[in-house]
């Protein structure tokens, strides 16, 4: 198993989350960023919404990787990124 699901409180427009874990006795810090992409429901088509998400993901900082696209709400959708960890730092 590679993943553990944690519940976090509702997020604001942009939220950085830092989680400290111990794996086999070694402490690691994991960094996540949750961003809410908002739009006017009636003013943007589903195709435009998908294109907007694609653009945000493609242009996002390269040291962050996409982890999850959340459940869309009427006027927004959450997306989660995880900061990439260099192999040397991970050991």
C-alpha cells in the first residue's frame, strides 16, 4: 500500500499542507497544495472547464506533481499537488 487517506478541514482558495510522517523510523515531511479552480457555472461550458484545468495543470510549477482532481462543485473544483521529493532527500 502506497497511500493513506487523511481527512483535512475545508480549504480556502489555496492551502498548503505539511505532513510529518515516520516511515520505518525515519522522519519525512510531505508537502501538498490544494487549489480551488473557480468559474461561473452558467458562463463557462464543460469543455472550457476541462481546458482550464488542463492549462492550470500543464503550467503549474514543475516541482509540484498532480495528485488528485477532486469532486467538482457547482462553481469550482479542487485540485491537489504534491511537492516532488528528490531521491537523495527521501532517504
